[in-house]
């Protein structure tokens, strides 16, 4: 069920949510030997990405919001490394890995843009 709040309209959240779905699909396709290590790492980081965007969006103080977006950015960096691991170990096709890395870069730009927006709002208040 789709939500009706402002969060669902936020581009960075929409993109991160779609990216999380793709990362879950990647995790499900991992070989059995990675089920307890890399799979759980990908699921944790992908969930952290969208959870922290949501939590940051829901905060009333700019500095708190910025901190949650920074945590989301850290989770995104972990996912980039996880994609590289999958690429290095040939768990994922190179074309798909490059697509995922490009999307991660776009989400990173959106997170940085939102942090800049929050900083200017904080400074003007």
C-alpha cells in the first residue's frame, strides 16, 4: 500500500526505495555460502538507507535531520562496496553491477543535495 505523506513524494526516498528493492533482489540471488554474511549485510544496509531517510525526514530539527541523512549516505556507501564484492566474486553480471553503482551515485547526489538544502534552511532560521 502506498503512503500519502510527504515522504513518499520525496525523490531521494523514491529512488532509495526502488534501489532497496533491487538490492534485496541481488541478495536473494546470492549463492548459498553467502546467505549468512553478505546477504544479511546487504539487507541491513539497504533497510538502513531508507529507514534513515524516513527518520531524517520526520525530524523537526535540521541538525537531527542532517545526521540521519548522513547515516543513510554511509549505508549507501556500504551497499556500493557490497556491489563491488558481488562484482569481484562474479555473483552479479557486470552490466547490472554498473547500473546499480550508477543508481547509487545518483542517490548519493540526491542525499548530498538534501543535506545542502537542510543546511541552508538551518542557517536562515
